[in-house]
C-alpha cells in the first residue's frame, strides 16, 4: 500500500500516477472517508484522555462527596460518548480499508507510458530466432507428445490444464527445476521449501487480494488459498518483523507448484504447455534497502537472463508499460522466449520491483544502523524460471528429424543423456 502521509499530502501526484495504470480506484472517496475516520479517532482519543483525567480527579476525592458524585455522572456521559465514537470507527473502518487496499502502486518514472500491452518496449534481446532447429514444430503436434505429457488423463483426474508428465519427460522437468535452483544458489539465493497454501493476510500483503481473488483457488472451509506463485509465502516470511540494515539485502528462492484459475483463457494461445492451471516454477525474492532497489531489479533480471543464455534459448526483454504493469508493481520486466515451432514469443519470467508497497501491507521493516530509525524495506521478485514455456521452447527449438530432442548442454549432467528420445503412440 502507499504511504498514508503521501496520499494525504500529494494526492494530485498520486492520482496522476495511478491514472496511468489499468486499475480503477477512487482516491477522492478514500480521502473523504479517511478524513472522517481521523475525526472520529481524534474524538475517541480526546474522550479517552478526559476519562483518564476524571478518574484521576475522582481518586483524590472523598467517596460520596458532592464533587465525587458529579464526576461519576460526568464519567457516565463520557463512557456513552466513547462507545459512540468506537462504534463510528468500527463502522467506517471496513470501508476505509477496502478503499485503501484498492489503490495500486505508482509506476516508476522510467516505466514506458502506454494503455495496453502494445505499449511495452523491447529493451534487450539475446540469440537469433534463425538458429533454432529447422525441424521445429509446435510441441503439442510432436508425434510422441501425448505419450510424454498426458492432458487427456489430466482432464479425467482434475480438469483441463492439469497434465501428467510421464517417464523421461517427468525426469526432464525435475532436471530443469534442479538446474534453476542450482543457478539461483550460485547467484546468492538461499533455497526455501515453503507452504503452497496461504491465509488471506499473506495474499493481501503481496497484493493478490483483492486484485486477483478470482484467479486463485480457494478452500472456504479452512479459509486458505492455493498459491499462484512462491512470491506469496516467501515474501511473507518476514511479515510483521523488523530486520537489521546490516543484514540487507536478503535473497531467497523457492520451488513450488503454482495454481492459477486463468478464468476466460481460450484459443490457440493456451494449447499444450502455453497456459496451465498447475505448473512448476522457481521464484527469486529479494528484501533490499530502498536506495538500491532499482539496481537490484537490474541484477534480478540479469540472474533470470543468464539461465536462458545457458540454455541457448533466444529471448527478448520487455519493459512493461503503465497500462499493462501489475497492481503492486512499480517497475516490471517480462522475459519472453522464442518458440520456434509456434513462431511466437512466450513469457517465462516477470522481474518486478514493488518498492515499499508490499512491505507496508506486510509490515516488513528494517532498523537503520545510523540513527536507529525504522523504515520499510523494498521487495522484489522474479521467476527463475517457470517450467512449462521454457520446456515448450526447448522441445520445439531442439527437435531433430527423428523427433528426438537435443538436450541443452547444462542439463546433460542432470539428465544423464544428450538426447531425449520418447516413444511414439
């Protein structure tokens, strides 16, 4: 969430920044409700102070005296006023919180201006799309595909978007995850094994609630959400804690399955591995000093890029424009790989700086080593990487004439072979 002080003092600037995003909110209404809430809170505190003063006066008087009895009457009147003020605050708190949580983060000044994804700007590229295999075809059209990744039985067991990976394909996915985690470790990230269910406070802290409520699977009985990404549990690891400045930056990574409802997705863009309801991903998370967060974003992006370079997958980097950037994001890069069979770009990672937006919601702070003052950290995260589309690109770009797949050299030690040869139906 944004700083209350900033919202109150610089509302015009904030409205201008928020207005560049695709999310609707009513900042004027929030400020109106906020003023009412502050009035009632101030009234409550004044009444409570008066109660305390009267109680002190009464303690010094003779019990049963006229002055003592007068104060008893005054305290009864004050108690009634205090209860009314408390009721007003409770009544207004729900609306105040809902309005506050609906206000997105402000895009950084370096974010390109645009209304839709067409405003995204390519800022880097690596590899040549001409270097992929001449035998490339869409992965879902490779003859052995249904034998290695079974969508039909996944539908029978769970529903669309929940495939089975079988035999060598399952081992290949495991190899990818191990490679991703080892790369993260070499870049200074400490590995986490974390929960894949989170409570509403955790989802609210990172900005999934209320923005993406319809995208998450929810268990009403236990009031828990299946995570859409390891960002949620990992970021919340330090919720409501004060870190020491000397310990920053802190880097963590975690592999989890991820669950997304993807309501409304349809068409050729969701065929095969392009869009799933359950998929595997390694997430990179940082808690950093505010002064270094945008440089840390560049470093985070570089960590994700190096993985793609080692796998020799052509990719480009998009700086996401104001109209396409996420709710909690201040700045966001998307990494897209070239799918040689489909002849299109597939997103495999988003690397984002949330500034202090998530940290304010989560109550994650650090204590300055100079003056002992407490400040909010900046949080960042990025995919390092998501498996399905990386897998799709590898299968397509390295497909041989006999329908075997040449395994990228960094993965050979994990797989134990140079070619992935799968049985035909």
